[in-house]
C-alpha cells in the first residue's frame, strides 16, 4: 500500500513536464514521458476536457482532473486516492523532443521528455 501511494505521488510530481500555458496545445496531442534512473517510467496524457491519465512502466494507471492556476498546473480528483487531494507544480516551456530534469516528491531525479503523438 505504501509503495502504491509513493508511485502515485511520483506520477503527480512529474507534471513539471507539462509545457507552459502558451504551448499547452502541444501537450494535448503528445505524450510526456518521465524516466527514472532505475529504468522505470511514467507516461502522462493531458486532454483538452481537463482529464489526465498516467501509465506506469509496471502497468498501473492513474487518472485525475487538471487545471491551470497561474503558472502552475494542478491535479485534483486523483484516482487511486493519494495522500494529498490536490497536487500543483510549476509548468515549463518545452517543445517536442526536448528533455529536462526534475525531482519527484521523494527527491529523486527524473528526466522528462515531450514525445510526438499519443503513445500508448
């Protein structure tokens, strides 16, 4: 159970991978992939209707609602339930193929990339 909550929290933390407001259209038709040093990954999909989905390398899935709040993107209605009911993080400006580093809630480094297309 603790592992599941930690993984769900990590997925939400990877939202730093979301392009900035001016380029939000690019994320709707593409996939954000967050890669961990241990080989694990999380794929993130943001939909125009405010829904969000994530898939982990081990097959688990996460869903939520997203909204932009100033310079931040926030997740709510996260399923399965997490320790936190809402998670917000600063957005970054990214183009397809661009990579950048961030950290998950446990302080571990993750490398993010915006991949062309809605990769399953």
